[in-house]
């Protein structure tokens, strides 16, 4: 929330309201700032990688992902795990997947 649409840090919205960066991730981890949010992401690294991969696959194939894509997403994330789920590794394994190529 602290970053606006242009990526500039802000403490207040244009209307003067204070930005509230707190929230809850995956209905498990509450956070009150960006540091705690990052810590929560690191705890849920694989789950986050699966979510990102699902969105990437949807974008790359120009369709919504479905339950039938769960196996492919799991395989892509499994392959990227050896590279600590780095973004380029997720992309690499996604474009080599059957789900993308078919």
C-alpha cells in the first residue's frame, strides 16, 4: 500500500488518509509493515511460487487456469525449487511445460 501506481513511496493517500500497510497473507500470517509481509512470503515461498506460476500460465496461454492445470503448475514449481523459485526459473520451466506448448 505504501507504493503508489508509479512506484513512489507514500505515507498518506492523496486525500490525506494515512496508508495502512497491514494485512493478512493466505489467511495465516498477519503483518503490519513491508518487513513482516516479506517474512510471511518467505515462510510461504512455495505457495507464493504456485500462485505466481498460476497467474503467469494464465497470462501466457491467454486463458484462465483451472483444476486441470494444477499438475502442470506443481511440476513447474517443483523444477524451479532447485533454483530457489527464482522468477527466471519459473518462466523457463513454464515455457517448456506441456501446458504452455499445447
